[in-house]
C-alpha cells in the first residue's frame, strides 16, 4: 500500500469504526447535505440582508454605504435624500424588533452567535434547538440592515451549525458525531458567506480553542461541506473574492519593521475592543429591564454615534475596499476604527444579533490602513503600498480577538485574493497571537482539548492507556497470605488482629489459587455450627480477576468496576500463580490524577 493510499485508508477509518465504505459514504453524504443547506442558507441570508438594507437604509434614511467590489446591490437605489435623523433612530427600531423576536422565541440566539455554537460544541454535545437558526437569521437581518454594527459570520455559523445538529439528531447519531456535523455546518456557512471555503473549514476547527489547537476530526468534514456551500453561494451571487485588491507583492524586507509596529498597534486596539465590548455587555446585563428591550437601548446608542459618523454603522466593508485603493484619509480610518469598536459593542453587547468577525475585519483594516499611510508619508522607501497594510491589518486584528492565527491568514487571503501577502501576514499574526495574551472576543473558547468537556473522557482514556501497571509497582501492597487448608477457626484468630480486607489463598507450593474478601466470610461467621467443617479454600473464589505489570490502567479500571472491587492481585505476566502484590483502586486513581497535573504543568 502506497503512502497516499494508506493516508486515505486511515482517513476513512475516522468515520467508520467497522471500516464500512457504506458507512463512510453515509457520512460524506451527510456533509454534502450540510454544505447544500448551509450554502442555501447563506443565499437566503444574503438576499434578506439586501432586501432589509434597501428598505431600512435606502428607502427610509436615504443612506447607501459603499459595497466591496465583490458584492453588488440586489435592488436599485431609491434616490431618496440622506436623512440623518431617521438614521439616528433606525438602529433602535431594529434593536427593538430583533430583541423581541430573539427573547420570545430563542434567547440563546442573542449576541454574536459563534460563541453559542462554541458552547454547544464543548458543553451540549453539539445540540442546538432547531428553531435557533431561523430566529437567528431573522433577528440578525433586522439588526444589520437597520444600521446595527455587526457581521454576517455569527448568524450564518448558527444557521449551518443548527442544521448540522438537527440532521445528526434526526439520524440518532452520537454526541461526538453531532459535534462534528455541527462544526461542519459552521465551516460551510462561514466559507460560503465570505467566499473563503478553505478558511471556513480551518476556522471551524480552530475557533474552538484559545491555545494553538485544532479539532482535527472536524477539518475534513468541514472542508467537504464548505466547498459545497461556497459553490452554491457563488453560483447565484458570482465567483471571485469579497474584496478586490491590486496585485500586492512583498518585495521589500525593510517593510517588516513597519509591519512589526503594526502588530503591536493591533494588539493595543484588539485588547481595547474586547475590553470595551465586555464592559458594555456587563453594563447592559445590570440594567433592570426585560432583556427584550435592551437591544433597543444599544441601538439608540449606536444611532447617536452614527448620526455624527454614519460610516461606523452596518457592515462597513465598502469603506475598507476604498481604503485598499487608498481613497480614505488617516483621520477617516482612525475614526472608523474607534467608532466601529463602540457601535459594535453597543449593538451586540446589548443583546442584538450579529457577528463580530465582520466588524473586526473593518477595524483591523482601518488601523492597518492608517498605519500604512503614516509610514508611506514619512518613510515611502519602507512602505510603497500602504493598501497592503489594510489587508494585513484585517488578519492581525482578528487574530488578537479570536486566537485563530492560521485560519485568519487564509481568511483574509481568500477574501482579498492577496496571497502574495502571506509572509507579512504570518509575521503580524504570529506577533499578534503571542502578545495578545488571554484576550478573546469568544468567551466560550476553552484553552485546549484537554480542557474541553467534550474530550475529557477521551483524554482520560488516552492517559490511562499510556500508563502500565509496572509504573505503579511501588504502590503494590504486600499482604498476608492464607493457606488453602487453614481451618476457619484458625483464620478467625488471624482476622481479629488484621485490618486487611482481601486475602490471597495459596497452595502448598505457595502459588495463588484463590482469593476472598472480608465480605465473603460473613455467612460463616454467623453460622458457628459449620465452622469446624470449613477450610479457607471452601470460601476462596478460584476464578481470580488479576492484572499483570504489562496491562494498562484503562484495563485495570475496567476490572475494578467489573465486579466493584477495591483491590486486584498483580501476578507475573507469564505465570498467574506467582503473586507480586495487591494494587488498590485508590492508588490507581491517585496516580492518574498526579499524571494529569504533571501534564498540565508541562503544557
């Protein structure tokens, strides 16, 4: 078997415990269905957002923010004059409507969505109520198209995740299988709506953890679903990347110095963003009114900011497109970055429905663009293409707030078609990740797989299987033996002087032939008439449950629980008659706990 065929064989084994190709085909069919539904969900969501924007922003307020080059308006402009006063109250109206919808029908659909999906993966066996994707779609559409600042990845992540969870439940699959299908839905939805299929698959596997850890079993299923979702979306809305950019190329090593400075600026802005976001979120939790109405208050605060700086509302992607083409000033980009932080915090932190990836892209792009222009103005030899800093800024900023450096690099490369910027993006994202510390916008992330409730049983089994009984030989108890011909009356005198609970029974050659516990002798203790007739081999169990130095602790614990016993005889591997000592369940558990603590300290 070639290396390639061996890899494919092992890959298929992950989805089939019995190596059945029919079973594997069933799995792949499920991922294809998830991709189709997620792609169609992205199409519906995109169209609804276009319709909502046409009505709320254009028809009511006469506000038509620019679009990135990869998008187009689904409706012709009404040509109505811009009205700042209507724009002031629109986010509040949208917040009120979406808040009532969410908190009446599915309260778990509030906020930015991705966190709920992460929580479902780690703590709920991948279970998401079937109504959540529907509620999330409607509420997010209203929030985003009425001027609320948010992104599309949160809603579409819950749409895909919700269907994956629903399908797994209908097929009566296990929690593990449901988690995989739920994550595949996340990858498919995100990959479709942002036209970044590879990044969508990687994001679904990486966003679950704070540390550089991947949910490896998710990548292939999410990849299959993401490709299908992406194709369906692009068939209806056109191929190509979301943003268009000049043919940026990295050819000036001296520019790594400005890129390094950019990384530290992004860390500062990222920490500020997360801090403001959760301070405002905590503030709204303390407001003593029904949660249904809090998004309206957040929307009003958003509208006030938008009254003075309208470009901080809605998605803001078009302004980043203009920044890539150097059509925005340093001052504009600075206001956009800071204003977007606050409008997003008020919109989503109050309970409004929308994602946080989109605003992060805008904030990071604005910061990157401003830094690029500053260096271009003062050191044109170091920065000849300040628009490239917009692209790298997107990647670096989201790395700070999400702890997803790998998928983010691919995300931005696919979204902007700027693959020649992989090198500076890698540098900036690496620095941003290292210096971001515990900063994260996704509070439901766990640090690593060992900390996830979804994997605790697997991790325990892995650790137990890696430890042999021979590693615990210093824990073995040397106990008193009982000869098989000893009379019970003689044993009673011995029993009265010991605290021993398990008694190995030996033959005349001092070989183990049986064992009994203090519980086994109760029937004889209270039947004095038969005591003279009993010898210890009559009480002992000849069918001995034993272990040996080469057995792993997982097998040992199964034996402990098989007959609910507290101690096992340890015998020679090649001769079960040679007793080496007794191993207690308490010592096994203690040793396991010590190993876990040691592994955590090493990590």
